[in-house]
């Protein structure tokens, strides 16, 4: 397994395809303030992704696109990729990490996240492409939000 490698503009299509396979949001992946990484197996196949969007103040980070290929799950890669994004967001200046997750709440709770109102996330990350999309499509009301401090 390779270490997570940064996704540049030429890699966004590949990331989008992987996220679609994992049933995650694919919009705004190339928006300003976004950073993504992918992991590959020995044959070069994408097996994981991770990333975040940073608020303009850099105080808040929206962790996004943490995903593992279905046949590579339950072996610790998801935790590794989540911690990678959390560390990178902290290094970029973020003091708080936020995310949406309807299906994987217990996974995030293990990493110190607590459930918060979606409106708190939307206020902290008002300019995030994912928040804008969720507002426009009505998904914000149905979303499940999580947050933790980064200290
Ligand atoms: C969530 C996801 C990234 C976890 O990846 P993974 O490689 O299986 O995670 P890990 O192997 O590091 O799992 C760590 C622990 O969390 C648990 N866990 C993993 N996914 C879970 C989930 N969806 N719900 C509850 N617990 C979960 C595992 O059982 C494991 O517990 P254990 O150590 O007691 O066995 C993966 O299931 C996935 O890609 N899901 C689809 C995309 C998604 O929902 N992403 C999160 C939103 S950004």
C-alpha cells in the first residue's frame, strides 16, 4: 500500500470516479481551499482517499472524501486516512474539524468526533463547496454533522 499521494488537477477525475463508487459526494473537488490524497495498492489501483476543505480563516476544516475500496475495508486503512486528513488540517492551521456522515458515525466517534447540529457546521464553513451544495439541494436538513477540536 502506498502512502497517500496528493491529488493534483489531472487526478481529480480519478478521485471523482472512486468517490462515486463509494457513494460519496463528488462536487467541488477542485474548489479553492480543497486538498485531497489517494492511496494505491501494489498494482496501482486506487484503494483509498482522504481530504479536507479549509475555511478562508483556516480555523475550520471540513474533512471530506474519507473512503476505502469495499474489498480493502476493516483492515485499518480508513483510520489511517482519517488521521492523515486530521493531521494535515491541523498542520494547515485548523483548530476544529467537521464532517458530514450519515452512515459511519461510530467510526468517527472512535476518532473523537461528537454529533453537532448541521447548522453549526454550516455557519463555521459557510463558504465550503459541500455546504453550498447541501444547502442548494436540501441535504443540509437531512445531514448528520460531527465535529472535534484539533489540539
Ligand atoms: C468508513 C470507512 C472509511 C472505514 O474504512 P475501514 O478501512 O473499514 O476502517 P477501519 O478498518 O480503520 O475501521 C476502524 C474501526 O471502525 C469500524 N468501522 C468502520 N466503518 C464503520 C462504520 N461505517 N460504522 C461503524 N463502525 C465502522 C471498524 O469495524 C473498525 O472497528 P474494529 O477495529 O473494532 O474492528 C469505509 O467503511 C468507507 O469507505 N465507507 C464508505 C464511505 C464513507 O462512509 N466515508 C465516511 C464519510 S466521509
